[in-house]
C-alpha cells in the first residue's frame, strides 16, 4: 500500500510543479490544508477519493487521468 501512496503523491507533485505552483498555492486552490497536501505528496497518508476529486479539480483533470499509469 505504501508504494501506491508514494506513487500518487509523486504524480501530484509532478503535475503541480509542472504548473509552477508552490505547494501552499496548490493546497489553497484545492481547498486542502497545506500540511495535509505535504503528507499526500510524500505518500504518508491514504488519500480519500473526495480529496483526489479536489486535487483533480485543482489540476483541471479527472481522477482517472490523475491515476493513469499508477493503478
């Protein structure tokens, strides 16, 4: 399970940095606390589907596109 969490977090970080956003800015866009976004990106927590929806909305992509190539 930890490998999946790490892979999801790495993908989110990659997509965020490609847009030039700081973690704090992106957390604000997604309406997620910055420290929780850090936990997600480091793969320290299981991400709820509702949180993945917020992240996808923030990135303007679907959850399936976010997870493509991971699962």
